[in-house]
């Protein structure tokens, strides 16, 4: 999170990186949802401290709608959800009952969404990759990745993030080439009409309309 960050909207969506900031800016624009400030508060290791810093900004008290989005990563979504709920309680904010749900009758309204589906493991990259799973290019991406993995050391194979590698391989096929998922969203490379985005779009609609 930037030390120079200022809250300039009563509707805020807190996300965990620049990539996510660009992605959600594109998705909100696609949904014609205006007036939402997308705020990068860093990844899970920085989330607690960064969110408390955000809550200490004077204008934070003006927020009426607050969303928080994080990746589940290697743990089930419930783990990330419970972690966020703990931070919200520490800052005396309302807590939704479950991921993907928005509090009712509270000030502010608060919702939490855990990527990719509020249930299992994974991340934003996994959600976006669902839009190309049934396209011919998907087999090319898999072949490309498996070919290179054959020549990596076992140590490197264990470190590699396959979802991020698949995203980068796909973006390398598009023109103009962009070097991040979020910029790909701004270029329209992820099909926001795909059913995999339905739950996420419903969440944003319920929180910000």
C-alpha cells in the first residue's frame, strides 16, 4: 500500500496487488459500476498491517461500502476468509457470515470474496484461465508449459507457479502483448461474459449498486 494513498470515494474495494487493481478496474468498468476506488493493500503477508493503516486514514470513516478480495492460494477459501474477518473485527467493522456475502443493514456494508470461487484453493489466475479452457489455445499453453518443465530442475519445478505461468504463456499469444493479468483485462483478453465470472459479478453488484 502506498504511503501517499488517499481515500477519495465512499465505495472502496481492497485488493492484494497492482495486477488485481487493474483487473477489477476493468471488470467494474465492464459492469458499468462507477465510483468505486480500488485500493492495493498488498498480499496476504502485508494484509493485516496494511488494512489497519488504511483504516487509520481520516477519510476511512466516510466509507459506506467496503469490499475485500484475496486469493485462497494453497489453503481452502475459508482460511483466508477467517483471517480477513479477524482483521475486520480488530478494526471494529461489520463481518459477513460467509465468503461472497454482503452484510445487511450495517454501516459500512462489507463483503469478502475469496478467489477463485469462495470454496477451494487457487487464485485470480485460475479464475481467468477458465475462460480459455475450452479454446484450442489451451492445449498449446499446456504443451508449452510441460515442454519447458521437462528441462527444469526438481527444485525449480517445486517453486514454479503453474497458474501464473499459464497466464503469461496465454498473454504472449495476444497482440499487443502485455506482461500481466491485469493489463490483459484492460485489453479485453479475459472474456467477462464467461460464466466463471458470474458469482464475482453478482458479488460486486450486490455490494456497489
